[in-house]
C-alpha cells in the first residue's frame, strides 16, 4: 500500500519532467530537470509557467482519453508547457498571464489529438505546432507587435561572446536567455544523447552565423534569438542524415529571416515548417519507392507468354 502510494507521485513527477524535456525533443526526466534549472537561473517565473502549462495539458489529455504511454512520454504535456511559457513571455501582468497560460495549455491538449492524426497521415510530426496555433489565436488580442521579454545581454568580446551567443540559443528554446541557462539545457540534451547534443550545437552555430551574415543585430545573437530554431531543427532531423538535417536548418534560417523582415512573431514556426518540408519530401520519396516496388512485383507476377510459331 505504501509502495503504491509512493509510486504514483513519482510517476506523475517523471511524466511532468518528460513533458518539459520534450520541449527539446527529449523524453527524458533529467533533461526536463535541466530545463527547469535553466529557467530558475534565467527567469524563475518561466519555470512556474512551464509547470503550470504542462500540468493543465496532461490533465486535459487524460480527460480526452489519449494513450497513457504517449502522456507518460511527455508528448501531450510539452505543448502545454510551451503555451504557458509563451503567455508569461508576452504578457507582463501575472494574473492575465496565468489565466491565458491555463486556457492555452488546455486548448493545445485538445487540439493535439485530431491535429496529430491528420499530420501523421501525411508523414508529418506534430512538433510544437499546437502551441503556435493557439498562441497566434490570442496574441493579436495583446498589444500589437508584442515581443518576448528577454533580460539584457552582456557584450563580451572574442570567443566568449561567440560561445555565449551559441549557448544562449539553447536557452531560447524555452523562451529564456543567457549562456548559463543554455549550458544547462545543453547538458540535459547531452545526458539523453551526446550525438543529438553535438548536432544541436552544429545547428545553433550554423543558424547564428548565417543570420549574422544576413545582417542580424549583435543583441539578437547575444540573447540566442538567432540560433534556437537551428537547434530544434537539428534535433528533429538528426536521424534523417547529415544532408537532410543541414537542408532543414538552411530552410529554417530562410524562414526566420523572412519572418524578422516582416515583423511576424514566428517563434518556433521556422523549425516546424522546415522539419515538415524534409519529412514531406522523405514521405513522398518513400511512397514513390513503394509504388515502384509494387509495380515491379506486379509485373514479375504476370505469367510469361511464349510466342507460338505456327507451321503451315
């Protein structure tokens, strides 16, 4: 009896931490703990926002009757955590942010079920698209042109500035900023997979460099705003191969630069769209190969007819 009572809170805590870890595509409780530590270092209220959103989304997923295995893996909670982070990043008033966070997180959970099924039928992953859809619905109601609140960045020089900006990209995956917070996020990813951590570092470096060459401001680099979509795209496509991964990062760079040019609050949309492009191409190629194989099998199954020579 005592063991069962102890296991339930422990399992719930692991589910909650995995929901947070899924923000960087890692169904790992330690990764989630590292993200929470990063928020506590950068902006402590973001840790509360993520936990609030994850809890609301997981409860909604249970009420909706979603698969328990997916919920325990954090797949139903991480969009809720992101929705809570978005609310507390764009809304300064704590009471309003809390209300929006809970409602938005609940909406992401109810949306995720049918939306993910529709995407899966087309070979696409759900990723953070439910959070984007819900956030874009309420964001115009807030002051126009709202931007996430980021702490002021320092301006070290040389290698320190470069490494700090790249590491800050990892913190921005959770709406935070700062090299220390980014280091904690990178540590959490490396604990789950060193290969994915190295790929994410490559994605952050490539994206940051490209945006600087395209004319982005040093402040955006210091706060990690230039590289976080590169981090997420590299993590999502690392198992697809080097060329598809680099291609996806390149697409995310173009999309983020276009969004910045027109002043759109893109958030993680460049990562989602870039990943979908690669997944769609792979899905289309797989279907084409399967169709060709079926045609070959059908042709080989046909009886061989030998022409008959008539003798007169």
